[in-house]
């Protein structure tokens, strides 16, 4: 049933919705592709990137129109994010795939734990 196009379309729609909300739909997509759809890890990463970019663009445009995004405040995080992406792309070629998978797993556990136990601070 996993290979049925209707199931794939439904999963893509749900994960696109979650990605638009900023809840980690891309990470769930990688899990879906590798564990359920039996997609090789390298292909899953490429599919995830191609999935994420339009979702992020649409969500960014909608949030900008609602006045939730300040481009002045985004400049420094965007530049540092691009710099780190370039740096870790280079470093990623030096680390074996199994090591990268383990590091990614640790990252997901840390993010998941933070989301579970995060409490918003009361303003002073």
C-alpha cells in the first residue's frame, strides 16, 4: 500500500502542511522515505531538499505578507546559516555516511527533547 500514489500524495500533503507550520515536516519526510518507502539515504536527502524549498518559499511569502517577517532581522541569521551550510557541506564529505547518520539522529533527539521540555519564559 505504501507504493500506491494516493498514499504518497496524502503523506506529501500532510508533511507539506507540517513543514509550513515549522514543525519539522522535512525530518519526518526523511524518516518516511528511508523507513517506510525504503528510499536510499542519499536519494531521501535530495528529495527532502526539493520538498523543503518550495514549502519554505511559500511559508515565507505568506508570513511576510502578514507582517511576521522582518528582513532586517533575518539578514545575520541568513548569512550565518549559508556560511555554516557551506562549511558543513565541506566537512560532510570528510565524515563517513554512517557517522553523519548517527550525528543526525543525535540532533533529532536533542531537538525533540527541547520541544518536549521547552517552557516559554514569562516577560519581566
